[in-house]
C-alpha cells in the first residue's frame, strides 16, 4: 500500500535479514532486503526507500561506501540511515555520523529498541521534509494537512492534479539538471497562473515528486488550468537542450514529455477520510498512459 513506509535492510547475515524482514512486515512496513552493498545502492536509485537499515560489514563494499553513494544522489541524499553493526569503536561511530547517519545500533541488539529507533527516524524525516528541494513547494505533511482540511470545509473547493509524464525518461536522456529545470519551470507556470486567476488562499504543492496539486475555488479552476496548459504548450520545446531542439516536435508527438491533468471538486464527495480523498485525486487523471 502507498501509505506504508518503505524500509531497505542491507544485511549479509541471511538469518538475521530474514528475521528483520518478517518482523518489520508484521509491523506494517514495506520491506526490501539486500545482502550486497552494490545491490543496496542500485535498489535505492530504482525506488528510494523511506529509511535504510545498513550493516557496515558487507561482502563487497562496506556500509560506509554504500552510505557515501546514497548521499551523492539528490533523490536519496536525505534518506535516513541507521547503521547496524558489531563495531563499537568511537571512531566508527564518528565516521558514520560524519556521513549523515541518523542512528547507530550495535549487535546484539534488542529488536524492540531497533523498532523504536526506526519509528522515530521515520517520524523525524516526515516532520522535516516539508518543502520539495527542487521547486521549494510544500510536500509531505503540509499537503496532507491542506487536503485533510477540505474534508471539513463547506466551501466550493476544487483540487487540480497535474502530473508530468515522461520525466524519468527525459532525465535519463538529458540528466538531473535538465529534469529539475522542467519541474521548476512548471512550478513557476502554476504560481503565475494562480497569482493571475486565483486568490491569496489558494495552495500549490506536491502530492509526489512529479505530481503537483492546486487547491482553489471551483470558479477559478478553468482559467488556471487553461493558462497552465497554454504556457506549457508554448514552452515545451525549450525544455530540450539546444542541440536537440529539432527533435522536440517529434518528442512531443510521441508523448515523451507531457502534462496530465485531473480534477476533484467539493461535489465529488463526500469522502470518508483523507485516504479516500487522495485516492479520488489520483484517480481523476483523464489520461494515465
């Protein structure tokens, strides 16, 4: 389920790994395991976890090197890491802290203590992750609070969901800098549209890294949406590096990079809870391909 926190356990002791896997699944977490450092790095890039439990002693590269590589990538640089190790030396702990490890627990350990450390690390991460590092727009708890407030509102509100489709492939071709520029450009278009046609109480944020939401009054939805769509059509070719401008038209015709829009309004409910509202917003896309 999407609401489950995702934990990656990196441990080459298969018995211990299987025990931790089973234990944290029972606690309601989504769990992945890796026995090799290189596999752990690959998994974090394929699907960034919410937290990593990382053994220092691994068969190939050590936990320190895994941590360094995870911290080098923008998508995973803030993922909380808990070192799980037999080492007790103060220097080892300082090395981990210098790499940004949030906690350090030595074997043998109390499983209840580890559970609490994992829970606390996840809670701290959720509390501090309030602004998207690329667009500087609200995400996480702030967005949840704004959506939750709609459940109690009698106003004629509407939520626009705008998803940039194809950005992962775009990033693979042109790199993180170019894909981040696309996110920033789209966020600027949204801010300008809301400033022109919305009100001071409107809200813009991220439901996911490539998913933007705009909470506004029903009367403002159409002009805001039309302005964003128009500006995006006018700007699409400029997202591509200059040397590839000639390929932009073909790329757009093949839908390599496009904006997909969905909408949920006050009259779409009633919604039983925040989860139901979020699901309705996610299901509102006109085109999910």
